[in-house]
């Protein structure tokens, strides 16, 4: 079913940008020191989204699997890089990038492919109108989850390294000595998506659903897609966070159950 | 018996040493000389060369956490991560009175313990694992004379009772001569026996 929807014009967007400009002006006046960051982010979002719009239009007109795979690859690399950039304690870059990319591939990419093949069943299965937004939503949420969980694990373990060693000295297994911290980190990674599920529809209308409704879809159809996405995102994020936490804790201890931050970070001696 | 065979720790000469059951070894040396690193190597907390045997069981023959239950390291500063004292004990604590506490100590909140109380409690916590070897890093550093004496007596009684072994790191020469059967010292990278201290 196709419904007419109202297209936005350039003046419409300029009107909205005036609001952001007003905010930047106020922030500068109150010397809150966020003006530059805000401006850069606002410019970035405009440029990035316009570019992506152009690319998507091009790809949508000519659905070629190789193009779509290339775009997926770029998205995953950027997401993995972004995860590392968000860490307060910098992991050894090559290794940190590899595990992030691996987790994103195994969870987000695989779940996207499975969903396209078995749930959406578009023709062809890689129809970009479905494939790219789906992968994007999974990657975005999984990236957040991994970044939060990883940051919490490394940061807390570093702060509590003396406690971890004390527990090892008392004869606890390495997995036991890190368990509380791993549990906390899992929570940190999953809380955003759990909150989103709990509040969905009651407190907030999820963005994708809102978009579909604005574009003229019947609400119930939009809701069905939203539920699908929520489940996929939850599973994808959960598996990815577990994977990354496991890989980090394995690396944090050596075969003799010693705490080895030197294998994880660049540690000053 | 505890045997250090070609034990290599950065900055200290290779160490060969055999300690008989029931014995306590006193170890002294300036701070930074490597006493703590030596204890950590014996407990397998740091990478090191050579081998350590406890009753003919080599470090590498057992899982690391099993080794550390037999060969317990008491760090100079103890750490606590749960709310009450008792939650940190893997088994029922004995010798509570011997260190001057009452039975109610297990329900104490960690946050109200002084550093001296924590130090004494950490000894009880270690002994609850029934270790065969005690590696004690300045175990009475925060204690007054009366409590130091309690700790000395408890450790010596434990060695006799369990035929266990202790390496006692400390700065107090009088104390070391009270507790130790033999004394060694680490200085400028050399590990030497102290004859007629």
C-alpha cells in the first residue's frame, strides 16, 4: 500500500537548524564549553547523511550484491574503529580492532543475512532497501553495547587489579576473580537496549517505527517491523557483548591465571 | 618441603633453596630489593624462570589456582571486595580468638575495620584455605606489639600443627630472629644466607 507523504524542503531543514544554532549561541553565552563540539557534530550529521543519501539512491537503483557487500564492509570497519575510539583506556589497537570487528561480523552481519534470507525474503534477498537499514540498525546498537561493555570491563578491572590479584592469591580461578566485574560489564552493555524495549511505545516511539509512520505506513505494519528489529538488536547486541567480554577476559589472564594487563593495554611499568 | 630450583626473577641472582617441613625462613632486604617479587614468583603470580616444588609437586603440574591454595601469598596490603568480613572466607575460620577477635567478627562490616584489623583478618582468611606454605609479606607491619606477638605465635603454632612452611618477609631483625629458623637477605641482586645474625 502506497500513501502520499509530505516531502521536506530545504527551507524546512534550515528552520530546524535555526533551533540548533540558537542552542549553540546560548551554550557559548553561558560559557558551557560545548559550542564547538555541538557545531562539529551538527555539520558532520548533515554532511554524512546527505552523502549516505546520495550513495543509497545510487545503490537502490542498481542492486548489485558486490556493492552492497562493500558498503556492509565499510560500515563494519567504521563501527569497529568507533568502538576503540570510545574506550577510556586504550586497548592494543590491532587486537582491540580485531575482536570488535569479529564480534560485529559474527553477530550483526550474520543476523542480518539470516533475517534477510528467512524472515524478509525479498527478491533478491539482498535488496538494499531492506539489507542496508537492517544492518545499520544492528551495527549501531551492537557497536554501542560492545563499546559500553568493553569500557566498563577494562576500566573496572584496571581500577580493581589489586582486588583481582588478592582473589587469585586466595586460590580463586581467574574466571571467578573477574566474575563480578564481567557481570557488571554485561549489564552496562545491555542496559540501553533493555531500557529501549521496556520503554518502547509507552515512553518513547522508536525511531524506525516513527519514520515508517511518517512515510505513510499503517501503524500496525510499522509496529511489526519494530518488534522484529528490537528482537534482532537485543540478540545481536547480547551475543556480541558476551563474545567480546569472553575474549577480553581470556586475554587478561595467562595460562597460569595471572593478571596480565600488559597483553591488553600499553601499561607503564 | 618447598624447593626453589633455578628460580629466576629479574634483578636477582638465580635462587636454589630447599626449606624443610615445619620451618620458617626469615627474609629481609631494602624495599625494592625484590623480596615481594620473590614471593610472587613462588606463588606463581608473576612470570619467572626455573621451577618450584612443594612436596615434589611442581608448580606447572597443577592448575595455578590449586597451587595458590597450597602456597598462599599474604600481600602487605590486604584487599576486601564484599560487604562483611565473613563473606570473604572460603571455609569456616579457625584461630579467631588467637588473633584477639570474638566470634562476631565474621559479621563485621569491612568499612569499619581498621588497617590493623584487616591485616589480622587477612591472615585468618588465608589460613582458612589450609595452605601448606605461607608466604608472608610484612605480616605485622600495621600491628602494635601485642598483636604482632599474637600473629607470631599463631603462625608458629600453625607450622607445627600442619607441618607447614613459612617465608616471613620483614624489616624487624629481632622479630625475624624470634620466628625464623634460618635467615636470608636480598641486597643488590644477591640472595645470601645470613649467618649468625
